[in-house]
């Protein structure tokens, strides 16, 4: 791996004779302590991308007032200085994986024409704040982000607990990858799947605010960790919010007993476009669905992945308590991976396995991978336990 000291240091005359340049893309260069003085000659520059570069003082970039696109992706950049706020024509700012420590107050809100903002994995040391008194050097005022009325593309981390409630934030977003989480620790899942991705990691039973439902209506990939809710779709999220969803992952949803309980409440349609469903480490889940759903529900589901669900008794039961998997008839790949520690959970896992083998509604070409791991834990006082 190339060390920073082995990378080329840009000479001061690097950009002389390039006054007509419109687009500049530099990769793995060193600008220490600042960019070459000749950078100021590029008065017609509209796109500047500094990718995987070592940067320190980038104040001089604020003089390039014709810039429309500015990117620092994967570069070492500690501070976004106040001079960047002079770039009032800027429409795209990419700060992906920059490990920023500081963003000068007023910079983000000055970029009023900004349409695209990418700060994924850049805010690991920064904190969004909404209080007027939040002026620490590692704090960014959330109201600056919310003031960007032209924003259509956003990739960022947002602290749910600090968000003003009852306001329709981000109603104009067309593309996004957003992690919404209580607390400071941020674990990003890989950027894969479909274009609009939302990750919700919440430790509350309070129904989500309306602005998140607005995002959910546009979301195609949803990763959900939610503590306390027994029935996410009935208690916390309205089914009509998920009509565009194509990939759903439920992970560590403590308290969740059913993905859908349709015995007393039958939605008109649920998951009409869902193609992939993964449920992992949801300890109290009894079944995916309890009750009967309209025919189009799960009609596009092709992959079902169930892992570490120790209380799972059935995949699906209709209102008469008869096992029925008709809504899963289009599934092409089914994976069931259970790590069992108690005999009672082992019996449940076997029952689920038998249901799958005997269900006549499932696709005859269905690829099934089932793995049940059982390790019996002997009590220290067991007579058979050797001393």
C-alpha cells in the first residue's frame, strides 16, 4: 500500500497554462499545506474532483466561484473551511469517507443551490446538533442541512432523537442512502441493492415521525433494527408506505413477534414489489405472517433468508390456524439457518423444516438450503457431567 509520503507533492506551477480548463480530476496527490498557488488561475473551472488525496488547508478552493461540482471522496480532509461557503453556484458536494473533524459554521447553509450532498462515513467524529448553543468544533447544526430546499440527492447519517418533529423534511429527495439512528455509534451496511436505501436503527416504541414515512414511500432497500415493537407494520409503519420496497432486512428487532399480524387488520396490499426478505437475530419472532393477505402481497418475492430465529414456530398461518404458504409461491431461493441452544427450540426448527417440505403451494423448482445447528449446554450440576 502506498504511504502518504510516497505520493507526489503538487508543484506550485502545476496549473499554469490551463486557464480554459473546465473539468479537473486528480487522484492520490498531496496538497500540503495547501493546493498549488496556480489553482487560482482556473477561473472557468466547473468540476473539481480530488479523490483519495492528502489535503490540509483547502481554503483556496473557495476562490473558484464558477465551481458546480466539488468532490473530496476518500481523501484525508480534516476541515471544510468557511471559504467553501463562497461557492454559491455549487450543485454537488461529495465528502464521502473524508473523516472530517470540523465543518465551519454557515458553510452548508451558504450552498443554497446544492442539489446533491454525499457525506456517508464522513461524520464519524462529527455530531449533528439542533441547539443554537451547540458550537463545539466537532458539531454541525442540523438546521443548515434542513435549509437546503433544492436538495434531491442525499447520503448521510441522521440522529433521530435530535430531529425536529412534525415537519416534512426532505420531501424533494429523489435519491438517498440515509442511516437514521439513536446514539452515536454508526454501523453502515454495504452499499448494495437498489437505489434508495434507508437504514433505521431505533430504540423507541414511539411511532415514527411523518417525514420518515415520506422517505419510506420512496425507499427500495430498508434495513430495520427496532427495539420493543411487537408488530412493526401494524404498530409503527403504515403498509402503504412500503409500496416501492424491493429489499427488506430485519435485524435484532427485539420484541417483534410477527412481521405482519393480519388476523384483526388486513391491509389492502402489502409488499407488492418486495423481491428479497431477510430476518436475522429476531429472537421472539413466532412467524412471518399470522393471517391471510391479498393475493398480490409478496407476489414478487424471490428470496427468503431466515437466520437465528429461536422462537420461530411456523412460517405462515391463515386465520383458521392452518399453515399456508400460498403467498410465498414465487420464492425461488429459501435459506433457513438456525443455531439452536435448547431442545425446545430444536423441535420448533424441525417443525418449520417439515412445513417447507410438505407445502404444495411452493415453487417446484424452489432452491432450499436448510441448516440447523444444535449444541446442547449441560448444567454444571447434571449427574452425567464429568467432574
